[in-house]
C-alpha cells in the first residue's frame, strides 16, 4: 500500500510524496483537534499552519512524557536525569 511505503521512508523523494506529506499533516491536525478532514481542508492556510505547529508541539511533548514514563518503569526509579547537549550546537571557535 502506498501509505505504508510513504510512512517507512525517511524523507520526501518526489512530488507525490509532497502530496502524501500534506495528507499526513491534515490527518494530524484533524486527529489532534478531533475534527474531520473536510474541516481541515476548509481551513485557511494560516490557520492550518498554526494548528499544525501546535499539534506537532503537543505530540512531541507527549512523546517525551511517554519516554520518561517508560524509562522510569524499566529502571524502577521515579528519578530521571536528562542531559542538555545543546551546547554542542554552538558555532563558536575555541
């Protein structure tokens, strides 16, 4: 099935994939806000983009929380230490 093939890809390869990506984004917005795809397709571009940004941000936060819970369950500890490696992305010369 084309959808399964698209989901297993790591990147968008052609124009058909761009269409599939837009359908995926529409699905994510519809699912997040519990609305129909028809309602998503009727949104203005600006409202759609903002809705997508919020849906993806919330989904990311939920994934982080689930990962913390999974690690906590497997370690038997309620304490989770996270490391911030953002300093590695700095482009300063030393």
